[in-house]
């Protein structure tokens, strides 16, 4: 929570200046995403203000920026076209409630199961998407726009090497806007995107019937919006955690996103989530605390209410140049070099998530990355090795190494043991083996049955109490030696 009591004033200047840069950078994307959905530019601007301010104050990561995003718009555009804005507002409210429930249930920690190669893929894919999203502004562009884009990128690259007292993005915006305005250069400006002049958002219930039919219509969209929004927000949080070296709270961010989206629906704004591009602008410009993201949200609504004419003269080319630099800084360039050293499965995951993020959808990409990682892990772990010895009384002992679970069960039954040629007494030593699931228990039971049919005895050595209990509950033929091992078989605690 943002409290003046805990605020460190040593970073106030950087927070305020960084928030200013972000506020200006939010304008074109908020307008563009609104137009994609077929809404007034004010809908996206209100989202950036309401969601941005709420997550700034109570979110899981200080300085993280939220607003209208392309990934969310892609999901809601079908509902907007078929039923209109009012149904989208109800869907936004339900989206927020689902996200709050996920946060209260403390499911935000599940983001930890996203493997590092998938996160690299997400970051790289999103960096490409950020760059590609700027191409729309080059339609009908002249040499002036290209020159301004290149000049902006040059300022963003060179100025931080001299001084970081003022964010390079802010210098580029102010300096190039003044030059363009007073020189009379003809180039696209923010005002060309649409009218951003308006009032403060007002509370109202969506003008669509609140009944079962409406609920059935919006529920699928709300579920997808909630999941896509949280995936993008939590991954953005993870990226900023790595950049800052400080860990944020995933569950807190889920609740903040939920409260923000629910509020948006009651004030005529659409659902949104964290914005990795603007978040990185804020971080690299020196915005490290909640004041920076709160400043961005408050300044944005100030632009709408009072300063739309001033913001309207800012050249689009300057903002495009800033976003291109954000794209370059977002891309995990080290991952390109790591590809040569990575194991092939990890490299495949990284490239797959990158490609799917670019051409399909963020949520699909991350889910695919997790599934691929799980399958690769299962395949790599599904290897049991054995060491065989014979005791003085002729008993043959199989000392196994590796986990016994659904992936290795077939190998356990068919490849490890020489059932036909084994002696009358056989022992399996589980000292270095873990029984991971019911498939492992079933495999032991089937193997024991095969030995029994041949009149041979099979005993299990060094089983833990919980594994013995599992065998007693699920197995029919298993017998074991009494001992007191020091390990526990894998289970859910």
C-alpha cells in the first residue's frame, strides 16, 4: 500500500520525471487500442487512468504500469463487435472479480512454474510485438517522421551516457516537440489519432440487462480476459523483479488488477493489465516507487481534462522512437548467446514461446511453454537405472536409481528386470528411488504379480511409511521388508 509514512523522498525527482514520460507514452497506445475495439479514445484513456492509479497504490510491484493493452483488446474485440461497449463493461467487471478470487486463493504464486526459457521467450516475443505495433504509425509517413524517429532513438541512446539527471525520453519529447512546433514542420501528431479531450470518468452501471443470458454471454470472455491479464501482469512483475533485484507480490498484484478492472467497468473503461513496455520505460527512467506510476496515471487524466491541446501537438514520431528503444531494451539479448549453450529442449521452449507470442497470443504462448517444459522434464526424468548384486543366500537385489512415476512405469516393468531368469528370491532396493504417483504403485503391483505367477518372491526394501501405506491401499500383491528409512516418498504436503 502507498503510504507517505513509508515513502523514501530521496527518489522523488526521478519518480515525478519518469511518471511524466510514461504518462505521455501511454496516450497513443490507449487511443490505438480503443480504436481497435471500436470504442471512443476516452475508453482506453480512462482504463489507463483508473487501472493505472489503483495498481500503482496497491499493486504487487512498485513502479509497475498498467493500462489498456493489445492482448486484452484482442480478446474483447469479438464481444465488442457483437454486443457493444455495455456488454464489454459487464465483462470487465466480472473479469476483475475473477482476478480478485484468484488473488485471494493465493494462486498468483503459480507463475513460479513458468520456466526461465519460457520467460525469456515471452520477453523476446513481446519486444518484437512492441516494435511491430509501431509500424501502423508509418502509413503515409514522410522523411520528417523517419528523421524524428531516428533522432529520438539517438537521444535515448546517447543522453544517458552523459547524464541521468533527467529521463532521456522526456528530453526527446520536450525538445523535439518545440522544434517541430516552432519550425512549422508537417508531421503526424497525437491530435491526429483522435480527440483526447474529456472530463473525469463518472460512475454508472453498464446499460445492458444484468440477467442470466448476459452472464452466459460474457463469462467465456471474462475468464479468458482474467487469465490473459494475470499472465501478462505476473510475467511483467517477474521481469521487473529480475531487473530490480527485489521481489514483488504476485497475489497482491492479482487482487490489485481485479479491483482495478472491476472499478473500470463501473466508470466506462475496458479491462486492462500490466504493460511491460511502459513499465520498462518507467524503470529505466528512474521510476522506482509507487509515486512514479501514480504520477503517470494522474498526469494522464490531467492531459484529458485540461491539457489535451498541449499533448495533441506532440509528434507521433517521438513516441514511436521511444517505443522502439523500449523494444530494444526489453529484448533479452543475452538469451541469443545462451541459445548456443542451452540444452536443446530449453532452446526449443524459448524459440517456441517467442514465435507463438509474436504470431498468436501471449497466454497461449506461456501455456504452451509450460506444457512443453513439463513434457520435456517428464521425458528426461523417465529413466531408471539399475545396479544388480547377489547376496550370500542367492537372493538377487536390484538397486534402482531414479524416480518411479507415470513416465518411467513402462521402463520399470518391461526393461529393468529379468523375470524369467531371476532366482526364487528377488529384492528391489528403493534407497535411491522415489515413488512419485499412483502409476508407480500400480507398476510395482503388476511386477510383483508377474513374479508370483512364476512362484518367485519379490520383496521391496527401504520403503518409507507413506509409500508402504500407498502400496497397502492400492496394491494387491506387494510385500516389503520392515525397516526405517530416513527419506520420504514424494507427495503433496
